[in-house]
């Protein structure tokens, strides 16, 4: 009885494989795309995160889209992050992790009024992730022109300064670092 069950399962598997045009498993290829599995916070996040995702390294970027309110310092931050990613050897999963966090950060900052407590928490996580990737030699340490006189010139500096600014705003400290 057990033997017949195993034979039936093997035959059913073979028929399913043949009918669906599947072949035996092979090693992953570096060419092609794979649809990602998205663990989203809500349906809107899932639909926006699915667009444009791929496992090809060339398409792995942080894309927060447009914001309703002007957020020039935040957009400089995103541009510097993408420039560092372009000069690095990050896996798409690492880039996608940063992308999800930066989208949450954009959403918090673009809210009316801005959700500085959320921005503080998310930006702290992003700054730590950037620091860890740089310490591991996985994220390029580039130098940029200061966006304002005396401003930051590295990705780590802008991440830390903006995080301090958003956390100061969350505490109600209006005398914190410049934004």
C-alpha cells in the first residue's frame, strides 16, 4: 500500500512537471529576473514596492518616488545613497532593505504634519545599516560637495546629521542640527 502511494506520487509529480513545462532544478543564473516576495506594511506599500523590482544588480536602486512637500535635504541624501550603491558591490536584497526603509522615511517626512518620531526611528535604522555596510567594505565611501556651506560631505555624515535633525524635531528641540 505504501509502495503504491509512493509510485502514484512520483507519477503525479512527473505528470505535473511535464504539463507545466518545468525542468529539473539547476543552479541559479546571473541572467534574468525573479519576482520578489514582498512583506509589506499595507496594500499600497505592496503595490508600490512591486513596481520595478528585479534581482538584476543594474536595477537595484533606492527609489522613493516623488514627494508632495519639498524635501531637498532628504532627496540629496537619497541621491548620495544611490551614488554610493552604484559604486559598490551590494546584493539586491541589501539595496531593497535600504529602499524599503527610505520609502518609510519619505512617507513619514512627507506627512502633514511630518511624523518626526517615525522619521527618527527609521532614519536611525538607516544610518546604522549604512554604517555597518561601510564598515564591512560593502558600501563605497564617496565624498560629495557640501550641499550647504559647512555641510556634510559623506553619506555617513548626511545620514547622521539628518537623523539628529529629525530626532531633535521629534523631541520638540527646535535648536537641534540644521535640516
